C-alpha cells in the first residue's frame, strides 16, 4: 500500500495470459507426443487442472492463514505460468488488523501475499502461486510476492527489530524457493515499481539492515537444507 484510498490502481483483471499459454502448449505439443516424465511434470499445466491445494495451507512455516477476498487477487499456477523473480516491500499506512480487514474486503481491489506485524507475527493472505494485486503494475504483480509491513512511512519507530527479522526470514525463504538472487534488483520497494505513485516503504526503511538480515537468513536456510 503506502497510500490510502488508491486501491483501485492495484487492480489487474482481464484476460489471463496463462490461459493462452496453457492452450498453446497443449495444442502445439500434443499430449500424445509427450514422454511419460514430461507428462508427470506437466499434468497440472493442462487446461482445467490445478495444483492440489489444501485449505489453510501456508507457504511460510509459522505464518497464520487469513484469507484475502477472492476479488483482490487472481488464481494462477506460479512459477509454472509466470516465473517469480521479485519481492516487493510495502508499508501498510495503517494497523495490522486494519490491513487484514481491507484485504478481506472484496471492494478494496488490492492485497498482498503477506502482512508482517510489528511484533514479527506474519499473516499469509494469498498463496504464493497466486497473483496478488499489490504493485499496481500487472507485470510486476505477476512476477512478484508482496509483503506488507505494519506502520507508517514517516514513523521510523514502527519498523521494529522483530519486524525486520521475521520479514527477512520470509523474504529469504521466498528467494530460496524460486531461485531469486538476494539483491536490490530483485528485492525492491513499492516506490521502485515503474509507474507507481506510492512512496512505500519510505526513507526510514533501513535497506542495508534489511538486506544484511535477508542474506544471513538465506545462508541459514541453505545450510539447514544441506
Ligand atoms: Zn505499497
């Protein structure tokens, strides 16, 4: 967010590129020509087939599932239909509970995948495979995960150590899952999205501190896996 009452700008509805791509794959290749392995890998790309979903499931361990209104996001099958190569950092310009409330409101027209509370608690409102309307830019929405942080851009005290730490862990996990480089080209602020008039996360968001924490969490996640 970063600006109140401008949710309409974050809308991106219309014809899904996925429908066209999926249709193209199916007709150009032909199911009969696919090797068994390819079929096993691609079955969920076939028209009318979606990845299995479990109600209440989250992509980040420890996050609390709070569903956003269906009108505020678009069903997708990322990273199969759109690669995910970006994380967009936002500031809510309101309270945590107020943000959850507007993302649950079908008339709001915008939402993010995650909302991080000042104490570090994280709500996931949209699955990462789906497209959230948070960047106000269709291309950026399709390729990114949006993370909101409770607070106001002009109140540096809102950005707590607990918030930085837990958000950094979340972003590191996203980078691990999708092979996103941990740098400022791929972890950006809403203000850096082309065409936006939003300013979040603002001048008080400590990017050096945040990126240091993300890099550390990224390394830790890597060694935990190995
Ligand atoms: Zn924003």
